[in-house]
C-alpha cells in the first residue's frame, strides 16, 4: 500500500527555532521528494553520470545507486541541502562534508570540489561556520548561530578529496588555513557548542570534541603531504593535546557530555573513517553503544538520552554501519544496512526517521543518511 505523503510540515519540529529552544516533535509525516527522473532523457543523463564513477556491485548495488542519485538531486552547484522539504532545504556544513566525501569516494571529483567550493565561500574569515546556510550562499537563514563541528568536518572532507585529487590542495588553501586555525584555538577541550542534535549546550559534547580531533589530524595530513612540514607539526601537536584530553575526560565509556553517563552516536566519530589515529577504548565503547540506544523498530536514536518515543533515526543508525564496515566487521555492517534498506520509502529513498511501527517518516531522501549508506557500501566492497 502506498504510504501517505504529507504536503506540509509538522506543527511542531524537533529543531531550534530562531532564538528559541528545542520543542518536541509530535507527528512524523513522510515528506517525500518527487521522482528522480521525469523523462527518458533524465534517466540517460543520470545513468551516464553514475557510470562515470565507481559504485559497488552485488548485494547492495541498488541501495548504493539509489542513495547516490538522491545525494545528487539534493545538490545544486555545490549547495548540498539536507532534504527538499521546506525546513530542511538548507546546507548544513556537516551534512555537506559527508556528501563531498561520498562524491570523492565514488570518483565524482568535480561534484566533490563543488561542495567544498561552497563551504569555502560561506565560511567566516575566522574559520567559523553557522549551523546552516541558504543554498544560494547568501548566508544563514536565521539567528541560530555558530556550530563548532563545521570546521572539523570540512577538514575531514578536504583531506578525503585531497587523497584522490592532490591538485585540489591549492584550491582550498583558504578553507584549510582558516579551519585549522579555528580548531587550533580550541585544541584540548573546545568550549561547548550546539552539535548534530541541534540543541543549545552548556557542556562540551563528544559531537564537538571528536570532529575537532578529526579535523586537526586531517589538516596535519594535508599540510604534510603538500610540503608544509612545520605547519603540519604545529597542527599535529594541537591534535595530540586534543586526543589526550578526550581520552582522559571521556574514556573509557565516551558519553555524550563531559562528565555525563549517557552515550550517543558521536562515539562513532572517534573511529575510522573519521579518525586517522586510534583513540583508546573508543572501539569497544562504540560496539556496546547501540544496545543502549536501540528503538522499537530496530534502529537507534541519536543517543541514550533521547526521548523515548520509539523512533529510530537513520543517520545515526548508518553511522554505526559505516564504522563497522570500515573496521572489517561485515556482519554488523550488513545488519544495519539491511535494516536501512528495509525501511526505505516506496521509491527507494532513505528517510530521516522510522516510526515505532516501522514506517518511514520525516523528509526523504535525507542527504546525510544517503551519503553514509554510499560510504558504507563502498567500505564493504
């Protein structure tokens, strides 16, 4: 039976209103985008683009192909919006960074560069990023403020693109330098900031600390590989201080908040493919975290402390799939991938959420989940 598609936003959203606080989301309608192709010419163009890169074959070929096409239809001239539904039609630097990496790893380097171009253009001169941006690059859509995981994710994406296109280093010198300086000034334990939960925080979260470490190590890698050895050592020293602080105050359980107990999906940010170093105890913490985050339909919530509404969130579930696949734990990665594949919309898109009774909900397709699924299928293959 076809699922109902809502034509309007829910009355209340789990998100920060401009200048306000988070409110509970009472309803979860499915907000599906239109068809991927509206003519035979569109289909031919999409197929031509797909075969110009690399995608897995076999068990997850359809899942990967559909997810990558959805990522592409959410990207316009480098502006990778989270989804096409009105509230989500903005560019989050975090989500866009994952999109850039998905493009890079599938060999669509021009598309990856366009996303990095957008991030470099909107970034503040001090290396900061707002939580989200209008897709025309004119600035943030509201007064939500800065979100300090942006520079770290941008550097992670830049290093991924650089490893496949070394000539791009000069093109993103500004993005590299600004982001690295921003993170160096926050090395060790950064100050609190909103992270991917999109709520105001008074305590430092792992969702900020972990991308800070990832970004510093990524920047050090790019500096070293481009002949800037002294600069690489400076940034690596800041990364070392950050890693030591994270292990000391978060390990071995790695909870969401500094001094807290509840785990969340940010524990995956301490593992490859995000980190270029081993963070002591992080792999074991990530292995056990889903048991404490599991929801009724079989996926996970953003964290153990998330409200008990039975709703599973696909980006967080996909994060556990990706780190498992990267670590060579194919069985666990396939478990999560199979769950995601079973809970797609009728046209095969990955939604933001899955309700307690297993129905897809929220905007679909969602760029972050789609990019994560592409990366996971590539890691498995």
